[in-house]
């Protein structure tokens, strides 16, 4: 959950959708790989050990990940922000852009105020606007997570081999996320999220009336619902990151 906000903060507005979708593809690839790992490792304890072991590499690599320049500026650490932005410019062959930019310039452009303030989770409910935003997004997150994992965990309810079902559920996320990238810029985050949630709910509602013997219909509707619920997940991650200010993000 911390990866996407950190990633998005390094991209400009015009590239945020692309970066958010690309990062979310890692989740899809992981779900696809899980099928093969689970097929060969039958014991659930060993399976958990196998899929969590790569986190050791993530912990080791964490020390080389740069802190968000936006967060550094919001906390008055202009020199550190200037260093990381300069390194980013070098990586992208844009050194001329940073040649005349100083730490003071970055601080001024960020319009940082009250740098002595310390922010916490309490700030999500201090002001009316942020409080309303936090409560509304909390409700939406509950609905998105409930539907996504409800469909994901029901892999034995469609008459197919559970490994095949999981593979289909995971694979369908890939084209849907590519579709998210193209239509998000045209219809916006809010409309995209509402559309994805409504169509996901429609698929779940339809399956309530499809009998078990019609497993092909149930599977097709469930796969469509799974892809749409993943679309809502991807959009909501990006939307939430953009709605909150850096200091409470």
C-alpha cells in the first residue's frame, strides 16, 4: 500500500495514470505466479513461506529507495529533496533543467507552510472537508475490498479446477488494467470508479440467480465481475493518492 503513493509522488500529473497502472501490474503478475507455486507446493504452511520469502529482498532493497521529494519538501527538508530531484534529472538526462534550481527554489515552489507541524492519522478527521473525504473513501474501500476478495476466495464455486479458476481470475486483470489506462483519462477517476463498482455489483447480482448446473455462465459472469472489481481497486488506489495532501497521504 505504501509503494503506490511513493511511486505516484515522483511522477507529474500527466504520467500518474500510467505509473499507477504499471505498478498495479505487479499484483497481477504475482497472482498468476501464485497458481504455479501453489500447484507444486501442496502444504499451505510451505506455500506461505514460499510466497513471503521474496519480502526479504524487498527489505534489503528498501534502503536504496529514495524518499518522496514532495514529502521532504512538506517537512522542510529542502536539501534532501534537491539531492533526490537532481539524481532523478540525471537519470532522465534532464540535468539542464536542474542546473539553476536551488533548494530554496524548490521550497518556494512547494509553498510550504507551518513546517513545524507534526501530522498524524488524527489529521484525517480534523477539518470538515478532509473528514468527509476520509469517511467516504473508507466506505468505498470497504466495498471494493469486500467484493474483490469475495470473488477471489470463491474459486471453488464455479465447477472448474481451482487452479484453473485462479489462473483465469488473475489473467483477466491484465487486459482490464490496460483498459483502465486508456479510459481513465477520458472519463475521470470518480466516474471510472462509480462505473466499475456498479458493473461489478451487477455481475454479482446476476450470479445470485444462475443455478450451479449452469457453471459456464456463472464462471463467465464471475470472471467479468473479477476484472471489473480489479479495475475499481486500481482506480481507487490512484484516486485516493491524488485526493489527499502530501502531509497526510
